[in-house]
């Protein structure tokens, strides 16, 4: 069995089969995400915030994306791995954009994702013609957070909503195989989902998209003191579980309860007594 293909996602839309996409950025987590049944893994440029500690996705580089994409690919066999193109890896120059997308595919990704609407449709068309599967990303596109002035719901006015619908159509026509819709009103996401033939994948876009995507660290509760988004549901409180495990380890080391005989390696009495007699000194 190979990896899930981009065509499977279209089939799922036609069959009304909803699917989950989840981010992963490293080998260990990618394995767990795949083992738990997520068919699509996004190596999101959100790694800039949750893995590298930046304030936004803007500082993420191609080298960051390549490094993490390779680790996720090594950790998975079946999931479709999609890599984000980071800020300024595709905006300035189309030749450079195609070459950068190619590098992500050579790193093992099955597709790339880029942010933007009808203005990037010619680039999407060219990438698709080159053999690069492209996922679009509309609504609150985090690389433009400085322009939006924060994480605000997009598409709230009739004109802004109509622009998102037009952008979705333009990306579909250009050959994008799926569209992420981020932080837009649920009825607008429903409308887009009904009007395009490619699957929509929502995050903060209500229940009517064909699929849903979340940032892994958010659903696991790894950041329990920040990153509180209305669109996220925490399925675990791993932050506290991890802290408690580490507290236990630290205190067991301090009082001498770890390691015990069980975690130590013995030596035979014979070897020990030879050593004590200094035969090998
Ligand atoms: O970078 C990312 O994780 C994303 C998702 C939020 C869609 O783009």
C-alpha cells in the first residue's frame, strides 16, 4: 500500500466522506499521527510558532521547511504529507517559486500548500503544469497577519465574502486539488464548499467543509498558557502530563529513587573481583 493520493481526497468529497488533516513537524509525532489514523499530514509553517518559538510564521525559511518535511516523511508510510511554502519562497519570482516547490517534493512531500487567492492563480497553474500538486489557503492566511492586523475573522462583509468565493474558484480553475479555509464565517465556508468541486479543509470555518485541519500542539494542549483559539478543541492536556512526568523524574533523581537496579547494568562477581585485585590496572 502506498501513500494516500490527492485524488483520494476528491473521491472522499464526492462520497461525502469527511477527513481530518493534522499538522506534524517531527519524526516521533508524525508516526503517532499516522498510527492514530490521520490520512493527511500538513507540515505547516505554523512550525515557526509551535516548534521554533517565533511570534508568527513570517520568519520561517525554506531550510526550516525542508528539515521538518524530511523528518515527517521518514516517520510515515501511508499518510499524504503536504508541505507549506514559507513566506517569500513563492511571492517574489515564479521561477524561484517553482524551484522551491520542487525542493519540497524532492524532500518527500506529496504536495505543497501556498497562501493567496486569484493573484497566485497563474503561479498555481504553472506549478500544476510542472507536476506539482498544490493546495490553496484562503481566509485568514497567517503569512499576511501583519496586513490583517491580527488573527481576525475574514470574509465578514458581502464584498470580502464574494472575494473569497471568487478566489476559491480561481484556484480551482488553476488546478489546486484542495483548499484550506481559515477563520471565515461557517456559512461562507459552506457556500464555498458547495461551489467548488475540490475538497475544502476548514480551520475555524465551521462544520460544513469536506475536511478539517488543526495544529497538533493545540489539540494536544501542549500550550496550556497560550495559543487559546476559539476554533480549537483540546482533546488532551499534554502540557500538564509532560510537566508532571518531568517533575517526577527530577525529584526521583534528587532523592535517589532513580535509577534503581532495574534501570542499571550488572557486572559479574568474577569480573568485579578481578577488577578489585587490580589485575588490569
Ligand atoms: O501552518 C499551518 O499549520 C496551517 C494550518 C493552520 C492550516 O497553515
